[in-house]
C-alpha cells in the first residue's frame, strides 16, 4: 500500500480551491477539461448505484456546479440512463464553462417547479457548490425539502446544496446526500459536523489538479489537514535499544481526593499504554490507599499533602509531562495544584476540572515556559473563551479552535464527533475517526493520558494531540458498542504498529 504524504491530507477552503483551479488552468489545463472530468466522476458514481434504464434526475444550478451536472447528465444518457435535467433559473443566464456544457446537453430542461423528485430512481444534486454564501430560499428551498422527503438516493456534486464548504454549518435548507463527489482535496465542511453527516459517503475524485502545481513554489501553503498518520508519523517517539524508563517518558498525573480515584487512573493507564516509561499518580493523602489498592501495579502513587509537595514532584528534572484535571475537584487545593502546574517548566495537559479552574485566569497560559495542551468539550470551551467575541462568533468550529489556540498560546483539542486539534502557529487538523460509543464516562480522561504519554516521550504538542485523537477514535471503532473507558487503553497498542506502517489516512 502506498504511504500517504502530508499533502494528501491537506484541506482546501473555498477560496483556496478556487485558487487551485486557477493555477491549474494557468498551467495549461482548460477549465472545460476540468469540468468534463468532474462530471465524469459524478456519472461514474451514479453508475455504481443505478443501472442503465433507471430514471436519473439531475438538478443543475446557475454556476460551475451546474456545469458539472450538465456533463454528468450527458454522459449518463450516453450510458443508457433515462435522464431528466432541471435547471434553477434561466438557461440564458448561464455563463462561461457552465453555459458551454449546457449547450452540449441536447435534451430538454424542466423548471425546478415542475419536478417531482420521487418519480426518479436517483437524484444528482448539482444546484450549488461549496462557495454559496447565503441560505437557500424560495423555489430552491422548496425543491430541497422535496428531495429530502423523496426517499431516493442522492449524489451531491462538491457539497450538498446549502452546505457551506468552510464551516460545514448550514443556515437554512440543505440537501441530505447519500454520497458526495468532490474534487482534488476535501474541504473543512466535508468533515465538520453537521456537514459530515449531510455529505454521506464522500468520494474524492482526481480530475487533473496536481500537488506540484497547487502546492509547489509560489503555490498554496494550507495549514488545515484531515487528521491521519501521515500528519504525525515521522514525529512518533522512537527509542534506542539502550533506553530506560525515564528516557521513555515520565508522566505525573495530578489527582484529587477519595471521591475521584477512577478518572485520573484512566489517564495514567492510557499514558502507560501509549509508551510512557513511568507514570505516577499524585493524590491527596486520604486517597493514597484507594489508589494503591487498584491496578495496574505498574502505576506509582505519591501523596501530595501540600502545594510544596506537588512543587517538589514537578521540579524533578526527569519528569516529561503532566496531566491535570480528571476528578481534580474545584476547591482551593485544586486551584493551587493548577497554578503550580502552570508555573512548572514541564509540558502539561489540562483537562476536565483544570479547564474550569483555568477559565478564571486564561491569561496565565501564555506565561508557561513549556508547551501545554487544552482538551475542552464545547461547554468547557465556552467557559474558557466565551468572553472573546472574535472566537465565539465564528460559525466554523475549525476557526474557533484556531483562534483559541492563538489567543491562549496552547494547543487546543476541541472535542466532539469532529474533534479539531489546533496549534498556536495556525495549523489545524479535523479528526474523522471515532464512534458514538466513545460518548461514555471516562473516555476523555483516556484521551488526556494518551496526549500526556506522547508529550513525555518528546513528541511535539500538536502532533501528540493529533496522534492521540486519531488512535483514540480508532480504538472506539474497534471496540464498538458496549465499550467502557476502561477498555480504551488496552485497545491502543495493537493500533500503533499498523498506523506507523501504512497510509491509513
């Protein structure tokens, strides 16, 4: 299997995709050629789902998306399908390549108001592409509602009509597709929810744009990626034969009291399973016996009767990373612990209760001398960054995470079905692995431990976040329904070697 490279994981926003098209045309490939290839990819998708003789409804819009639809309609009729074309707007209003492709369609065009979607076996949605910047309205919105109610397979061109390609968050009517055929590189809206669910299966077709032309000298330099091993494989920790447990990475998990023993241990176990050589749970004295009585025996336990005792542990030069937050508590002792970790010169992961405590002093993050990673869910994110209007008013989860990372100076792992990992330098990745089964208590604690374990082994914070999120999602897929958080650390080791060996992007 060919190993994927980083350029294959790049995501292109709407403006960047338009620039990629222009660069390709300037390099000698006519726009009509690109449109012909795009339409052929759509026709091929239809041919995989339907048989010659079936009725196919092709809905065409007034722009290049509609031009792709006209190509698909012509090719499908040549292949023996019973094709009906409906146009949103007037034929006389078509311009450029779309007008040229419409001229090659010699069949009739029905107005969209005359269309009954359920009269056809399959529907091609070529109304509007990713660049639409307004909600669908009027007759088009009514047609979209009828398509969604028709219970027929729908193949969308580029994106389902009504779905913004940059944010994946529609503001009005939007087509629910069974398959979306897009070109060259995915857009953020294909991966961000609810866009991912609206796209159905996403088929990426190559139509003649090349990485050399698009990303070469003077070309685009995207900083957005689909998360996958090619993004972080080269920076995965690799240890020499003569290594020892401290060189492999020592992790300190700062825990709370007796009422919260399980959560920090889930993080600690995950840090061990991702390869850290030594993991110590530092807890309040009253919880020490409870920690000592629970496995695995490979975990160390240390009491922290005071902030000074915690500072002593944090000052150990052999320490590679800290995880703080799971079941930490929200009292004065917990706040003191968070402040001690903030001041420490060790890479740190702030999760759960630590994020809530940080919300009152977000400016402290920028004072940290070493990298840190924040792992909020949406509620925690709102508490941390809700006072920054530049962040909270963004429609795109991707942009909210990027702005938050820049504002805090921390890598932000904004969790969810479409987890976004963002670095202060502007890089960001959208994760597509995972399962609804991961919506279970303790799963986030495991993720925090995975990130801490990789940080302790010297992996840079952005790549550590990306790798941990991807593997965490893969573990959820492998375990499936019925998984509990305790299962997740044990599922990690079998996933590592395949991830490092092939593309699996």
